[in-house]
C-alpha cells in the first residue's frame, strides 16, 4: 500500500472538509417513537458513530412527512419538537467528538407503512391503512411494490408540490438542529426513485414519460432545499444506479449518469451511489465491490465527488478502490455496525494515523507506533 493511504486523505464535500474518506452510510434503526422522535437507542448509536474514527456520519433516512416513514418507528423531521430533540442529542454527541453529522431526508412513497423488519412474518411487511400503525401509501402511479401490498395513491400535482415544500421545511430544521450536511434519499425504491424509474412511473403529465420528466421531482426537491439552506451549505444525493432489471425498460447506469450530471450542474456536493430497491424481481449480482463499477461509471462523467458503498468490508479493499480512482470516498453500513472501530483497524492495517478521543489513547495496541492522535 502507499505510504500515504488515500483512505486517510482529506476530502471536501462542498464547504465541508473531512479528515478522511470513510463515511458512515445511513442505516435505518426502526427505533424511534411512533411520533417520529429519537430515543435512547439513537443516543448510544450516534455516540458510537461519533467515536468510530469515520470522518462523517449520515444518520438514518429521516421522513419529511409522517406518511413518508418506512415504518411507524422511523425518525422524522416534520415538526419542531423532533428538531429540538435531535438538536439536544447532537449537542450531547458533539461534546464527546468533533465528528460532523449529516442527515438523510427521505420519503418512502409506496414502500411506507411497514412493520419493523425483525417483526415481519411470512413476507407481509406492509401494514394496512386501517391498522393503528399503518396508513395509505403514495407514489408516482398506483402500482404496488409487492403483490401483497395495497396499491398506493397516485400523487396529484398539488400533492407533489406539498412534498417538495416538506423537504424544504425539513432542510431548514436540519440546519437549525446542527447537521453539517444534508443528503437527499433518491435511492432504494423510495419515492424519488419511484418517480425516476419507468417501472413504477406510468404518468403522462410533466412528472412522467420522458427521462427529463421523470427526474423533475428529484431536481425540484434538490433546488427547493438549496433555496432555503445557507449559500455554502453542502447538499448531496444518494441514488440507486440501477434497478437490476436489465430485461425491462428500467432505471439504469446511463439514466444515473444523466441524473448525476444534472445534479452536479445544480450544485450537488456529491453523488452517493447505491443500487436496487425498486422492483421485487430485481436480479442483483451480489459480490464484493458489486456496486463499485456503477460509481466508477458516474465518476468518469461528473466533476464532483462520488461515494461508493456495498460489500466493502476490508481496509485493503477500500484503499484499492481509491487507488484505482473508481470512487472518491468509501461508505460503510453493515460493516461498521459489525465493527464500530473499523476506521481504527483500517488505519492500523494501512499504516495511517487516526484522530480519536483522548480517553482512548492508552488502548493503542502494543507494537503499533503512532496509530493514534487526540482530537
């Protein structure tokens, strides 16, 4: 490996400077109250993230409307009480580590109103609208995600405009709460992705049909957020590069390149490249680095940073992706849940130095020199 591992070089997302290229990707915890408010689980989880050594933590998909939650146990940011509780929690976390925190703003669309994943029985995850924990879902068209699901309500133009404004209002609250960056969730088969893919969008108005029409909602959400946050405040976007439905007229890498170019032109701080989630019959070829080629294809076409994610578990693997210029930063999800000190161990393997809380300096392993420095 290089004497100066690229994984531990700094990177810039707009005005936000990060100390290394390890990002904690958003991961739903399904542990909020049914009012969308954070709990003690989030307190310990965010503290763990903050102390991990990663340069940025993007918290879980956070709903801009109550009906936009994936489940009744999702975090929300549609009211000021939620904002105030998040702000108080962020202040606690910042008292133990300087790690910047970002928020992923989201609307689940037709994939909303679900049970907590560990409580799902017989593959029937969606909760009926007349159940106390359920509600009527919405989407680009009235096409259900699963044969077991109730068809979503097709959004009217006025309802689309309301959701755009709800994204903007949530963005204002996110800035007020103390987040350093906002990520827009346009991936994994949720509402914005539902509008972009022809598999779920069969509209004939200005939000359907052509590629330009199908990406309109996502671009308008981005522009609405940019209009209400400070001028130099970074806003990134997470996308699904492909539906993994190549035999169909679906969202694919070429579509994602077109979208990424449009977002870069509007001032996106980065593109965070994932895939899938849109169709129940998706055919994913899962393997180590399986999504990296998508990030690489997009990176070649835009002049903003590109984050890659997906079955990246080893330090040497992450470093090689950066050495080969296939992406600009590495996002970890399940890997950092399994090993909350993954960045420490990566620094040790690659011969890098990493800043940590001074309370932990004495745990530097015997035989490794100059691994740690204090914040």
